[in-house]
C-alpha cells in the first residue's frame, strides 16, 4: 500500500515538532521522547516514525540548498 498515515498521527506530529526542538531523525530517540504522551504503543511508534521521516526530509532539503 504505502506510507499512509492517519490525520491523528500527522496532526500530533506536527504539533509536537512546533512545540519541541529536541526531535531527531532517529526513530528510537523520538520514541523515548514521546513515551508518556500517547495512549498506545502503536500510535507512539507511528508518531515517532513520522517525525523521523519529516526530520530526514528536512535535513535532505537543507543539504540540497547548500550545494
């Protein structure tokens, strides 16, 4: 199918990214940062993964602007 995320995951991830600047492009680190904020393990992992993907894309965009 693909990498389709629900509105809940996207909305929560974007809100967390605006709030805190501690997130990285590493899934495991993001997972630990949002450990107590989510109701279930599945949602926590989806949010952490989505944040990691957005950070990686952000870094890739910055690198292409430098060159």
